[in-house]
C-alpha cells in the first residue's frame, strides 16, 4: 500500500529504530512507548487488519510471536513476563492499518487493559 507508514519503514523511505529483521518480519521501537520496552513487530508484506488474514498467512503471522519471545529473551524480561497485543480496526485501537504486534516489557501490567 502506497501510503502505509509501516510499508514505508520496510522500504526504508522513513527512518525507524530497527531492532530485528529477517526475510519476512521487521521489528522496531515504538515512537510512543507505553512501557520501558515497546517494540512493534510487523510482517514485511502489507496486510491491513486481522480481518484480512487468509489461511495462507498462518506461517507469516505465526512468526510474530516467535520474534516477540526472542526479543523478550534478548532484552532480559522474558522470565519476568511481558505483554503482546494486536489491535484490529478503530474500536480495537488500531491506528496504523498494517497488522502489527506490540511487545511491551519492563514493567508490571494489569487487567483489564483499558
């Protein structure tokens, strides 16, 4: 998608503090962190919302929590715990329409989230 903020980050058209990359996934620090560590993990291929996922996307989307767990271990908070979140559409809190997983750690989280 031409106007997608995250697609522009993937293409290096706008800067981001990238912390992980492989052939399918990119991860970078959130510019508005809600925790001491707040990383966004995205598929490089544009998928607007969770509602747009198809059966063929299982392996790609399955990479996101695997990368989240790896980053949590590397940053030293995996054993203490962390939160991963994916939002869908306006009422779900999605603000960038390119699916992404939030990895947040380094503080205690409560439930319900709000």
